[in-house]
C-alpha cells in the first residue's frame, strides 16, 4: 500500500495550494504535535511563504479545524452510508465496522491528528466538531437500537456498546501502519465478525 | 472521583521532588504535547529551577521515558496479575479486562501521554518500552491461547483478538474523564462481559 497523495486525501478541496497546506499541516501536527508547529513550519513544508498560507487559512487553528471537520464529516458519511445500506441491521453493522475500521487504518495519520488534537481546537470550532461527533455516535446507537428492536442484537447497554464499536475503529489509527501484514479491508472484516459476536448477532 | 495525587501516581518514586517533576512533565505533555514543552516549563510547573530538574532527570526525554516506562511496567503488572489469578481462563480474562479498562480510565492522563508520545522517545529508550509492549501483548496472547487450548474460547485469529482486547482498554483513556457517569470499575465490568462474548466464552 502506498502513501496517499494530497488529492486522495482531499479530492474536494481546491485549489492545489490549499491541499498542499492541509497536507503539510497534517504531517507537521502528526510529527511534532499542533502546539510545537508554527504557521511558518507549515508554509515552508508546503513550499510557500507564511503570507501565502494566510490567503487560504487565516490561522494555524483554521488549518487544524479544516483537517478535523473534514475527517469527522467523512466518518459521519460512513455512518450514513451504513444506515442506508441494503439488508438486515446485521448486514448494515457488518458493513459499517468494515468501512469504519478500514478508513482508520488507511487514514491513520489524519485520524490520529483528528482524535489526539481535539482539545487543541478553539472553543467555537470545537463545538462544530462536537456536533459532528454527536451525530456519529447517535448514528451508531441508532444502528444498535434497530438491531435490538428487530431481535437481531442482544445489547446490555446501548451507550457502552456504541462507545466500544467506535473505540475499536478509532484505535486502529493509533497502531496501524502500511507495514502491517493485513490490508485495511481484511482487518475490517475480522473486526466486523468480532463486533457481531459481541452483539450476539445471527 | 477526585484527581490523583503525585503519590497516588508514583508511590514508589522518591524523593518528593522527583515525583513533583514527573507530575509537572505529565501535565505539560498532556496539555501541549511533548515537543511544545521545554524543561523550563516543567521545572516552573514543579516550582523548581531548570538546574534543579537536571539533578533528577538529565533531559526532557528522560522524564518522558520515566513516565512511559513506569506506565508500561504497571500495565504489564496487570497482565501478570491476571495470568496468576485463580480460576479458569475465562475468570482470568474477565479479571484482566476489568482491571486493564479501569486502569486506563483512572489513569487516563498517564495513558494518553504514554500512548500518544511513544514516537517522541529517543531510539534507545523506545527499544526498552517496545520490549515491555511485546511482553504485554505476549501475555494477552498467552491468556487467549490458554482459553482456546482448554476449550473455553473460540478465537478466529489470536493476534487480532489480542490487539482488540488491548485496544478496547487503551482507547478508554482517549475519552474517559472524571465527569463520566460510570466508575472505572463499572466500565471494566461491562467491557469484560463484551470481550467474553467476543471470545464465545461460557
């Protein structure tokens, strides 16, 4: 598996200079942490001047916010895709765990920055991201609740089960690397099987 | 639940000044990240001069290493305690998940610094910590393997199952706070039940 390009990561961001800055910000935050990174570091890594950076992002915080907002929006998209997936709730949950785990393996650098630098977001930006996180959690709880309602899942505590399902996916980003013998999708399949056991599905 | 004191965290570290420095290092690394923290920041937070810090820790890296080594040693202790626990392998695994999850909830700040700043350790120190991590993983795999051998567990892939069990505990540190409605032990019990389901125990 080769490292993703800037346009793999942010196909919808234009122009190319903004994407380059996001990538430089991502790599610097992942390497040294948000607080140890200056806007000059990011601009230099993107081959630009600090002044040019401000054309696209008014601050370092705006850059982190864009990485975080986009990452959360994409994982919320995975939840929505799963809720709309054909088949039983068991099928939807299998599909969700598979794509959620695979995303966190493939996008481990983004996921790490998104999760570990959450507290570095300014208050207003944090609220926006928090709203997205609540929607992600609510979506997973809806999936679990629907499984219970249809007699497909046995769940002692919806809140804990939702946390565990999300936790398993998120934590893959902490340790996964391209050197891992399993592909993101293989891992996703294994995790899906384990989660369905946990829910006593099928 | 009240915040832990320095002597709760490091009862075996002497003298008090060294403990105060560990605590100041821990809080600063957790707040701003390792790279954005200077030895002066740590010394000031501990109410000491940078020169006094060097009496106990030759560098900022030595401080991170001590936090990391001690944290890993303690979690390895939990694995060893569980292997030696009375009863069936199912009992040992239930006990392990309970104390491992509770530890990561109660010691969430230590666990976060230990996990997220792993790559900030110098090469030699990283090797020591890596050895401890391998022993932790091997212990959990031994627990799983013994359960399979005794016909107590059904595990599709030992390596993935060990990763998942550890992941569930470690990730609690990412989101747990003292405001959470459940105590570390309540959470530990719920997680233990879910893990045993995953292993098709009992």
